[in-house]
């Protein structure tokens, strides 16, 4: 099987690499595996890797974080809040940050792994009445 590697050096929007570095530093410090998911992952591959047109409606980046429990999710969230991120007022999984060039980015930290319930669904504490 042939392996393909894309070179996206210098192609990502300004400030985005620094944002990835921040997320990586905090997830690594807590031993939390993650991956970039959603439209950003698609754009990195199709637009920045192959030059396809980009059609985005939002400026958010989705990170799938593999947590063992809700305490680990909260630890990561607290680390980010103490280091320049601010919480969204309505979405528990969304934070906002400003990158060095002054642009704001929303990040969604979407948990997966051992915290998933029946059917691999996620329900948010404390009441577990909001599901994904």
C-alpha cells in the first residue's frame, strides 16, 4: 500500500499553526490523544493539500479528544481557559481564542472514548440531558 504525505507548509491560514501548537502542548501535557476533525480536517487535505475550492460557513476547528472520563475533559478545558482561551456562553465544548494576528478562532473540543454511553453517544454532565 502506498502512503501519501501532504506538504502544507506555508499554506495554512495565519495563526493556525500556533493554535495547533497550543492545543498540542496542553493535550500532550495531560496525556490526551486527539485529532483534527470536521471541516478543518477536510480543508487541510482537499484545499491546502490539493488546491480544491474551500466552502466554509464557520471559523471553528473541531478537535476530537480521547478522554477516559469527564474529569479529564474538564482538566483540558481548565488548562485552556488558564492559557488564553475563553468559554462560549452557550456551548460547553466550545472555546474562543485570538491568534497573534488578531483573528478570533472558535475551537470545539469533542470528547470520545471511554466516556461514550450506549450506541457510542455522548451526554454532557451534569444532567446528561444534552447528547451528541
